[in-house]
C-alpha cells in the first residue's frame, strides 16, 4: 500500500487485519472487517466469554499515515504514533 486510497481498497468485508497499539504496547490481535463505510470500517473482535463486539477504525487523513510495506501501515493521530495495521488476508 502506498496511499490512503490503497488502504480503503484493501479494507474489505472479510479481510483480516492485525492491529498493534503503541499506547498499550501490545497486539490487539487479528480480526476480520465486519462493516465498511465511506469514512470507516469495523472489526469484529472477541471480547471474552464467547462474546464479540465491533471496533471502529475511522480512516485517517493521508498526512497521519506512514506506509511500511505492501501490507502494513501506521497511524499517528495528533503527531503521536498510535496504531499499526497489517493485512493478514485479503
């Protein structure tokens, strides 16, 4: 991926992504995309006891994104490195 448009094309329902939180310093696990909207997607995450919940990811501004490779990008909100997403499946 090399642009925000590439991210939006890649984030389709059913594709799986690993999220890493720099604030928590740990992986948030691998989750499939459940819903796609013009400005955001949701991931279906396991929250324990066999339950699941949607987790929202709003598409950032292009200036907030750094592209690591064809499957990985990071997001820095307000100049602070916040999240890293890596595509697992298309």
